[in-house]
C-alpha cells in the first residue's frame, strides 16, 4: 500500500543482495539524500525501467471502447433488473474507459442519465445529458435525451429545485480564502529537543478550533472501502469485488461521487466534477497520467512524494533548496538538518512548501535495505519519466536549469520526501456503513482511503494521551462561470480541536496511532521507535514506566487489576493467589470475539433478539476478567446497543452507549464517537437522529452525564442546537478521523 508492490520489492532486494560487502558498507554510511540517490543511479539502467514497465501492466489504465461497451452492457443488465444504483456504477466505469470523443462515451453518459432519472437525481441526469450531447450522441437517438431533459426540468420546476447546469458538488465550505487558519491561541516554538512544535499561547477550552488546513497533496489508496460481512446474493458479492475506493471517490477532493467525470487520458482517475478535473490536471495529473500504472506499482508514498514536487513546481523547489542552509559536518554522525527550522513563526505556519521541506527525513533511522529500496525506486522512476519525455516537458515548463543537474535535483527532492512521508504523512479515513442485509441499524467502520501531507499539522508532536483531536472534510471545486478565473482550490481539509482543556504554555499534542487506552506502554514505545524514530516520553508513558499492571485485566476473584508476570498475569493482592496464563487469556478473548462476531451477523440478518441473548452471555463472561475500559468491553457494548436499538428499546440502547463511552472516553477518535452517538438515545427513521430531552429516566441521565463529551468531541458543524429541546447530529459525507500512518 505505502511501499512499492511485492514484485518491485523483490527486484530491489535482488539488486541489494548483488552488492558486495564493501558496497553495502559504503551505501550504509551515506547520510545525505543527494549521495544516496547518486549511488542508486549508478546501480540502475534501462533494464530496471523495463522491469517496472512489465510489472505495471497488471494495472490496466488504457482507454478502450470494447471494455467500455462491456461495462455498459453490464449496467444495462442491472438497469433491467431495476438495480439503478449498481447500473450507475457500471455506466460510470464505462465512462472512464471510453476514449474521449467516441460514440461509446456518449452512450455511457446517456445510459447513466437514465439511471439517475430513475433514482430521481434530476440535476445529475441533466449533467449527463449535456455531456452525452457534447460528445456526439447519435443524431437518430437524440430525441430520447431531449425528452428526458424535459422530464427533469419539469420535476425541478415542480420541486422548486436548482436550475440546469452547475457542478453538483455539495460542500460545507467553499474552500476559498487563506489557509491554513491558525488560532491566535497557537504559538510556534523551536527547541533542539522537540524540534518545531506548537504550544498554547493562552488557556484553551475543550472543543475550541486551533487549526484548519488544506492538504498540500493527497493520494487516494485504491482497493479499500469495500463493504465486508455477509452478502445477500451472488450479485451483491460481485458488486463488492467490482468497486473500490478508486471507483467511489473523487481523486482530487475525495468526495463520494456516483456521477464521476473521467480523466481524458486514462481509465483510472476520475473526479466529482469538471472543476476538480481541471485543477488536478493543471497541478499534477498532466504529468502523472501517462505513468499511472508505474505509480500504482511503486506505492502511495512514492506517488505522494512525486506529487508534492509536481504540485510545487521545480522553480519553487529550487528556491527553497537554495534558501535552506545546511551544516557542513553533522554532529555525532547524524544526518544534517536545515537551520531554517528556527525561522520566525510567520514563515512556519503559512502551510507553504518550506514547511514540508524542513521536515526531518530521518535518513539514519531507516534500515539500509529500505533506504536502498526507496533510492532505487526514485532513480528508476526518474529514468522512466526521462525516457518517455515527461521529465523534459516538466523541466522546461518549471525550471530554468536543464540537463542532468535538474534531473538529479528532482530525484533528490522526491527521495527526501519519501523519507519524510514515512514519519509525517497523515492517514485520511472515512466512516463507512459496513452493515448489510435488512438490518434497521447501521454499523459504521473507519476505513483509510488516502494518504496526505499537511504542512502545519505535521508540526504537532505525539502523545499517547493527546490533547488534540482531528477531523477531515472534503471540498469540491465548482466550475467557475465562463470567462472568470476559478478561486476555489478544493481538496481535503483537516480541523484540529482541543480534545480537553489546555493551559497556557502547554504543548499541543496529537496521537500518531498508539494510544494509552488501547495499548500497553512497552508496545506503544516499540511501535513509535520503529516508525517515528523517537523514544516516547509523554506523561502517559512516564506515569506507567515502572508499572507492571496488565492493560485492562482484572482478578476474577477480588477485582484488583492484574500485573504482568513471566508466565502470565498475577493478582497483587495479599492472600489472593489468582493467576491467568497467557494461553488461557488468549482462549477467553478468542471466545468473546467469536460471540461478538456471531451477534453482529445475527443483527445483520435482522435477528437482534438472538443477538441480545448471545451478548448477555459475552458481557457477563467479559466482566469477570476485563476492566470496563478494555477495548473489547467497548465493542461488546457497541453491538449490544445496536441490538437493543434494532428492537426499538431506546433506553436500553442508551445505557449500553453510556457503557461504551466509559470504555472509549480516553480515545481521541472523533469519528468513533460520532458513530457511537448516532444511536445513543433513540431509534428513529430520520437520517438526522434527534436527541430528545426527557425529564426523567436513563436517557436524560445519559445526556446530562455525556453532554460535555458530545459538544467537546464532535465537530461543531455536525451539531445543531435547538434551544433546550435537544440537538441534532448532522450527517457528513466525509467525517474522517485518523492518526499518522500505521507501521508498514
């Protein structure tokens, strides 16, 4: 996913194994990115380009009328079966595969307009009718489209909806204006121990927005986002395999789109509208398009590193490299780092390319074999771009310097960004409904769909008990009126909020993944050291540094927290000789997980009463040896609340949701709380669940006890207050959470 595909890794491994011991030693001693790339260039030639080209053939991205016709016929079959949503997906696939200006493209657009009409999506239908006519829809069939257009316009007049045209993009903000927006309460600082970091200039209340920023660059992760679970039929199972993230989301802003506009040059990339298509083409895709297969083969980090350079332009890259002042001799054999990290704050919080370039690449922390893999990958990619003429076009458009010097500079910068992104890229996730069948209660699951780099957000240091929570949203790019320049960039936006009260002078801290409530100290420190190259000394790690308590385990006899021992876990209470062996713990946890899975399947099959019975047994067994804060307790309470909600038992569902909040209160996952609260109090058919204020009973008690949590943890744009009558939780197409990338 992040690193190159298995075949390319094996190819690089063979080259590494073919080096002599002296060559490996020489390479391992290199700490400057330019020197590492130079070594890799000496080890690569046109044969490596051929190998990469052969590997990339499995990713078919060529336009093909025959493939488009086959996809259109599949869509027709689903249309006849009145499955208009699936029909739309296949028509969209046909649209992306059809060559520009071909009759097949016009036919796919026209057929998709028919399915959108059946789904009462009149605006999208009108857009596709216009596209079909624009691309040469057969003259003898045009009357059908004109009649369909009149139907849509009539429906729109009757409904009072918008007029024909427009981008069809719904976004919460227009994406214009200066970004990032940094709160006046945030102050930039630098220290040799912590590097660049952010602190609170004044007292900050929980829930206060501290930072809003647009991703500098973002790359969608293909193949994710498919539903898991029980399929109802062979047709549904086929659909799960047919469509992944790359088919469902805009490749520029990550908005969900069932009416995509294709890239004119490849069958892979698609957008939510012409606005996103134009912005992406101008910024980076015009150079990436011919090498879509190679970029997929070389992994998301390689693609993102190259996109950062394309997005910046080589003139700006040249300028930043010249501005960066390097030490002549790094101390203690460590890699060099830019002195510009100590520049005034106004140059550090502007979200510019300088902020990205000054991130430490941590070259010495990466294993030598991984450094070699990254270097050979970049060297081969640059050679491939050069042989195809793409590199020369980019250099002539963006850089005054020509020849080998500019080529080497581009490769060195891309390689530097690859090293940086392993520690500083951000996982972008969405909340996806993973429920299937006829269940009346939805189940939300967090799915990673993209990798992005946020310059200012990257300055936040890690804590296993953070005081900052983040959420993402998408902003599409509307097409500007004819003759007027576009003012909206669009893309993925991140909002950072205080997760709890932060005092003046305290550092703002973000969790990179390992959290104290879900992982023991030793495991957290190991993971952080492996991927981020630092030994965590946050408050949560220091407080438990000498402790031997087992995370979330309790004595089945007296209830005391268990402590770790060599062969298992022991009760520390005097006179209690309770022991729990590792094997016995694994057996118990596996049994609970099996009961949990079985209950989930029963809910999905609309048998919540049986699921509730299974869960009663599981919760009783779990309470004997697990603390209330153990993650499995939260999962059991989550599914139990879903079962009670499916049976219409609002009070019981609220009680289990309260238990789940107790288990997850320390988490910094806003999206998880969003899914918890969506059914916390009542069950209703409305897509905007309302939290009624009940003067008596457990529902009111849960609201009173958790009101502060709700208002402080959920982004403000998701909550609408209605006086003292209650509040509504507003749905959002991309309410994402996440941390830094998980370990590779």
